[in-house]
C-alpha cells in the first residue's frame, strides 16, 4: 500500500486580530478617557471657583460703578439745570418784584416751558417763599403752599436745609404722579426767594434704570439707610422697603452695614437660588445702589463647558479606537510619515508667513504714506509760529492716522484757527479729515468769509452735498465736531459744533463757551442750520480747543474717563506756565492717567495766546522775508 501525503488539517489559521494589540488599545483608550474626564472635572470646578471669585472681587464692583456713574451723571445733570435756573437774573428780578411784572413773568415761564419741552424734564416748578404760589412748567398756579398741608413739607424742609440744592423722591398730589425732584434755592440760601427745580417721572427713571442692566438675572434698587426703595428697575418696587423684596437675613445685613463703604453679600433667595449682591454708595446722594446678580446666570457658560467635556469624551473614545486600529494595522513606518508631514506643514507655514508678511508690509507702507498725506495738509509748526506769539499743539492719532485735525488760515489782520474730530478712526477717519480740510480751504478761498458761525453753516451744507447726506436715506452718515476761532487785533470770536472753547485770562480765571449741540454734516443736522457766534471778552488771554479724545481716555485707579472737569482743573493748575511748558505738563498728566491702558480715541489739543497776534505774526513774517 503506497503512502499518500496529505496536508495537515489542524494548522491554526492566522488570527484576524492581535489580542495583545487589542488589549493595549483598550487600556490606552480607557486611560485617555479617564484623563479627559478627570481634567474636565477639575477644570470645571476650578473655573467655577475663579468665576465666582472674580465676580465678587471685581465684576460686581465694575457693574455697580458703571451703573452708579450713569445715575450720578443723571442726577448731576438735574442739579446743574436746577442751579442754573435758580440763579437766573430774570427769575430773581421777577420774584423780587412780587411776581407782578408781566414781561418778566412771560420770560420766566418761557424758560420753564423750554426745560419741559426741549430738555425733556417731566415737570419744572417755581414755589415762591413770599406768595407761596406753586407755578408749573406752563406758567399756571396749581397750588398755594401751606404749612398745614403735610404734602407741602418738602418746601419747608428744603428751606430749612439751607443748601443750594437737594434731591427729593416724592408723590406730587397736584401732578398726580411720583417724581424725582431737584429742589434749588433761588437767591441767598439764608433767605431764598423761592424753591425752584425740575422733576423726572419715576416711570421714566425706572425705565432708564432698567436699561442700565446688561443681562438677565440682575435686579437693581436705590435705597436709603432705612431700606426705603427710591428707585428700582421694576416700577412696582418703588416706594416699598427692601425687606419687602428681599429675604430678611439679607436685607438686615445690608442695612446693618449701610455706610460709605462698598459691601458684598451672598445668600439664598426665597426660591433657593444662590444670589450675589453689592451695596455701593452713590457720590451724588446719601443713597446706596444695590445690584443683585443670580449666581446661575453668572456661571451659566460653565454648563456649556460641562456638556462639551462630555461630548469630548465620547468623541475621543471613538476617535482613539479608530486611530489606534488604523495606526497599528494600516500605516507603515509612522515615525517617518510624521516627519514628512511635519516638514510639509512647516513649508506651508513658512510660505503663508512670508505671504502674510509681504501683505502686512504693503498695508503698513500704504498707511504710513497716508500718514504723510494727512500731515501734509495740517498747518506746519513754522506757519503757526508766524501766526501766534505763543502756542502749542498736541496731535495724537489713536492709530497711525486718525480722524482728528487742526487747521489755520490768515487773511490780512484776521486769523482763522480750528480743531475738528471726524467720524471714525484710522484710515476712514483720515479720509474724512482730508475732505473736511479741503472743504474749509474751499470756503476760506471763496472770499465770502464772514464769521465762524457762517463758516460752520457753509461747511455743513458743503459736506452734506459732497457725501450725498442731504436726504433722509443713503449709504453713509458721516460728519464732524469742530470749533473755529476768528482772531483779530483785540477781538476773538468763537463758534462750535459739539465743541467747547476754554479761556484763561491774566488773573487765572477760567471761562468756557459751549458750541451748538448739532454736529456738522450729519443727516440729522438740517442744511439750513444756523450756528452761534460767541464774542470773547477783551484783554489778553490763553485759549484752549480740544477734541473729546482727551476727556474720554480711561485710566486712573477706577478706570474712569479723564473727564471735562479734570481737564478744566488741569488748565487752571498749569495756567501760570508758558504754553510749551503746559504742553509737556498736559502730556505728562495724560500718560500718568492712562498708565497701561490703550489710547481709546484720537486726541488733539490746540492752545494759543491771543493779544495782537496778527500784528506780531506779520512783523515776524516781514523779518523772515528780509533775511
């Protein structure tokens, strides 16, 4: 019997997987997923703690500061309006004449009606101490004040305080509504002729108050030391006590620590929600601003982080299994392929970096050339030296180029000088400055110059026509704020569009003249709008014109704006120095106040001494021509 060879049938087939590789893949996957979950959990809790810490240490105070500054500004505006009205000569004369002069009475009521109709105050009033008549904004007597009427106690309280102004939140029976009143004493505070002032409807104040909030879960109250709510973002809370709208433990803590210090509290609301609250004293009154923030709203974004972490874990698990299998089964020499891929990426990055560098360089070259073009249309230093015995200019665009400019022109014994702030910053603002300067030169060269106000009117019409903004619709709505001075021997005339002129005489007394409220060139400014000339007092003085960039620059310990008041104080403080020394002092003040903050806007300040400037400039020009 022959032997026949047969292949072995018990040979093991090649396995579809390598069990060792599979175990390594599973173990690595588990470790990576566990690491992601652990890291995500730690990140979530650490982030939550840091968010709450930041909320208590900074965010709450920042929110309160922002809202309180708006409230203070609104109250300061009402106080300023009331004091100006209380010291009006016409009003004082009418009151002294016993309210019997019909001509003066018409003038006085015209002013009260103007405050009501044009400036938006809900009511204006005059309460005479002599006749006890209560006049409303329409010039009507709606009440006679009596010591026996409890509703009239505010009148006698205001007189007894002997303060130029005071604030009163009250329900007025005659006007049938609740108002925030500013009471100002007309005449001497020891023997006032009347209590006058303005009032804002509490509905309007509550709506404004509510608009100060920047998100959900925030509640606002304005309270006194007894917990009375004078103002709330919810109108129904006005007039109640803080104990009525807040849990007892929290309201008690707030009132126990009611002083001039900012306090921060945390507690659980009636619904069990965690709340954070800051008690912030206002500067303009003895009231405190309470800002209540729901903790869940503050950290709501952390929920997104949590679910993103869960999603990342799921995606990572699937991706890791897939890539482990692909790498272990399909890729040969992965290290070499990684090197080749890295080299290819580096090549692409270098090419893209070079391309971006070249494009960036082209843009920078264009902007730098635009700067040369913009500077070429501004008056040269030598020109200004010819026009003025003494002057200085601070011109600091926020970017390489900007929307601020200054301009001057001389015609015989008249010198025109202007400072303007155009719409926008950077290149768009620079384009507007070129257009504005061109328009001013065109108006000046037309030979029809009359006064600064007429120049502004012509400039307004010309810009609206040039930009196609003389209709109600269009692509753009651009314009500028500008102030112009016309300087002649022994006289200076100023006109402004949303611009102010400051004047310091030889005795160091500072005076300011505000321009008209309408800016130049915008659609809302009528083409036939007439601007106002202001004749400056005679005598030698220093004049200052500036754009709002200096005022609006933030900085200081509380990151507030520099402000118009601080700017005026700075002018007086350095008024005894030469103008060049003042320039150095102004720049030092600005840099110190800014600190590490970025410049927010273009900044321009122009100052000059006005005293026979034209004659002095002409003499200097003749001397240079002789040389």
